[in-house]
C-alpha cells in the first residue's frame, strides 16, 4: 500500500507517521508542500501534525493555501482517502474538507499527555478494526484543539455518523478535555473518505512509547 505524507514548514510529525506506516509494511513517501501533485499511486494521503508555518495566524490557515492543496482537494473529491492528524486535522478544517473549526484550548495552555478516547462510530475505514465504545489510550499534543461547530452542524455530524471519537475517562464516560463541542476528538466527512483527529495514533504503536492502541487505527486503512 502506498502512503503519501505531506510536509509543510514547521511540520514535526511527518517522520513519526512515515515510521508508523512502514512498520505496518507500507511504502511511504514524504511530499513537500510546493509540489503540484501527489503521486498517482497514492492509496492514503496523510497530513501529519506539527505547527505548519508556525501557526502564526490560525492553526492550518496558511497551509490551507499551499500549492499541494489543490491536488489534495481533487484527490478527496474523487474519493481518495485522506487522514489529518492534529495540525493536519486543522488544515482539513481550514480547507473546507471537514466541517467546523478549531479554537484555542479552553485552558489557554498547550496540552501534551496520554488521554483516553472512546470509539463512537466504527462504520468507516479508519476505525473498522475497533469496536464501538472501545476505549483507547492515545497521546495528545495541541494548543488549538478545541473543536467547534454550531448546533445545526453538530446535528448533521450525529445523524450522518461523522463523529468518530470522543475524549473520555478510563471507564468510557465522556469528559471535556479541551473545551471541544460534545467532547469531539475526531470526525469524518459525509462520504467517509476524509478523516481528522487531534490525538496522535502514530505515537502509539509500540509498548516502549506507552501504548499500542494506535496500531489498529492505522491498520484500518490497509484492509
């Protein structure tokens, strides 16, 4: 399987992402943001975490206008699978490939720690190997991860099965970790080919790192 990983100035998780998918037996290529096209043989496009362009405006707002993003839009429109992690999720929101927006964490502090997540919907490629209501232990690392969407938009997400993950405690009870509307940690589009989440599954693939719960999240795309 061919994975293409985008790279922007300030991105800091592209090599983590490359390593994670290589451990799963994938061919991985890192694509610089000034390229005009993603490789034609791409099976999954990943926009990794980091601080694209230093996040000096809104997180992902400048990266949204990068040269490569026209190709990303076209790829997604044709049904190509796209995964945005942390800053990548923010970029997908700014590009209009996913609904909603990101605000500063309600604590106004950067949050970096392991946090438990609850699987809300597994009727999609990303979470197909996981059980509904399964609790995962995945690292988070963000300053602007407070997901916002208005009440009508939230209703659409709920009705269309677009809410994938919510922050929870060890028992699976939802908790508000950063202020996100309805405790949302990850969503997808209506067509279920574009996925975004704030936590970092690529950092949870080895026991040495504290958790292997990210493996089956990423392996879902390999089915």
